[in-house]
């Protein structure tokens, strides 16, 4: 007759030794079936699990394949019941969540390996195709993910409308779409390539049309004027193609005079140490330099269904007026003498200058506000073609404001005017 108590003691001693090796840091020396045995014993403590663990490894090939095996196939292995399957699934879910946690707080574009590890864990071992969509915020961090569709062994449908709807729901700025190949061959098929080419343009256009966040960029230090021009030209092209988001760019230039399309030679009053650059924006001569907040605005008025240049310029003016009001500065926008003006010692003085350009309803250039600008640098030109006019700054008005403080209010006031 079999001595059951002796068998229990042997099993108990064997598992205790496995646990001891695992806890003492010798887990790396355990065989796959021994790790699996420890997993299973959490669900079935009174059964000799070594044969079952060995059978699972023999059936599926590796510990990883056991953990990610199909539930129905697991149950077909002799001795594997509901409790054993639940224990294996618990480990699977723990691994997926751990990998997701590693990836969630990182910037996806800098950590592709973590992304790949997570996707392999989530869908890589499935015996049917799964379409997984990850939703990213504007800092490229994962904010949500889901299996959108489960298909057959060699195909799964992709519904662009559903992806875009979920993107809006999660307030996502970017998406990553992936699917697995149950065959194990990761090489993209002709169908994969075709679908990607067909889906990418409507996805990008839908993102732009459906109100994804405008990118805000603040540049530290001085930005060369010609460098800024080149960047705006490139960005406008990207917006028109639907591959770049709209943008508000806050920056500061080294001292420079710029001549708009209406500038006259006689309005440049003297030779200057500052370079003079002719540009395609409207307006006449203007000055940019240290202490001035330059705001370049790249919005697609066509997609916003606001093809009205005068309205756009008035809205820019209202935006500046509302911002200055937060610093107790009473100002007004003048559409005839384009700019934002204030009363200073009984005289009208300009505190913000405007000059815009539009390419196929995408705006660029914008306006500048004098924060702590050296106003003597305006003496070399007739600002905006207005002889006898004066300029001022927040500092000149006795208001001490940092760029950071001004930028924060500027961004706060933007949405009320330009939000879709």
C-alpha cells in the first residue's frame, strides 16, 4: 500500500527546496519546468505537479509559450484544470502589466524595445491575428491601449473610423497600430504594406480635422531669424500635407530689421549694425530683438472653416489685448493702424506689432510684444510705416513681467478665441 503521508512529505520538501533556491537568489538556476511547478502549486498544493509541468513544457516547447498558450490548448493537457489555467493566466497578466508599467512612463519614440516587448507579451503569442492600438499624448507617452479587433489566423480588419473615435475619446495626439503574425514570420505581407499606405493619410488628416491639440513650442535663447523662416516654411508644408500639427511658437530673435511686402526704402532711416531681411509677410519695417516676445502662429484656417483673413487678424489682436489685461494694461487693437496700442502720458503708443502671411489658408509669421525691449533700436526705421508714431513696452509702462509669466497667460487666453 502506498504511504500517502510519505509522498506528501517528499512533495513538501521538494517544493520547499525550490522556493528556498528562488528566494535566495538562485532562481536563475531553476529549470523551466521547476518554475512552472512553483506556479502550479499555488493552485494545486496537494498534487505531484512535476509530471504535469514537464508535460506542459513538452507540449508547448518553452516556458514562455506555456504562459502565453491558448486556454483551450492548456486544458487539453492531462492534469491541467481550471485552477492551473488560472494560475498561469495570473502570471501572464502580471508580466503584461509589468511591461506596460515600464513603458507607460517613458517616451515611446525613445524606448522602442520596451514597446516591442510589451506588444510581444500582449499579442505576440496569439494563434489568431490581433489588432492592437496604443494611444499617445503629445509627449509621446502611452495613455491607453486596446485590442481593437481579433481576426483569423492570417487577417484582421482595421476600421479607421473606430481608431479616430477612440483617439478623440482618449484625447490622444498620436497612435501606434500593430498586429501579430501567428505564423511567427514578422516580415510584412503585401496586404500589410497596402493597408498601411491606404490607412495612414486618412488617419493623419482625421487627426488634423478633428481638433487635436495645437503644439506649443517655447525656444530658449535667441533663434536666428532666417532659421525661423526656414522652420516655418517647412512646418506650413507639413500642415498642408497633413503630417504636422498646427503650432504656436514662442521665441526671441537677435536684433534684426525685417521688411514686409509693403516696406519702402525711405523708411529705413540710417545704416545700421543690425541686418535687414526682406520677408513675405504683410506690413512694412519692423524690429525684432532681445526682450521681445515673438509669437509665430501656424493654423489651418481652411480646416477650421474660418477662411476670413480680417477675422483672423482681429482675433490675434483680441488675443493680445486679453493677455495684456491680465497685467492691468488697458490696450486696444486698431485694424487701420494694425497693432495693439496703449495710452502713455497722453500719447498713443504701440506695444505689439503684427505681420502675417498665409499659404493655402495656413497662417505663418504672427506678432511681437515688447516686454523689456530696448526701444532705442526702433530709431533706425519708421515702424510699420507710421512716421511720428511711438513704441512702448511693458517695462516702459512700469510692469515687470518675465517671459514665463507672459507665456503662461498667452497660452491660457488662446483657447477661448481659437479653440474649434
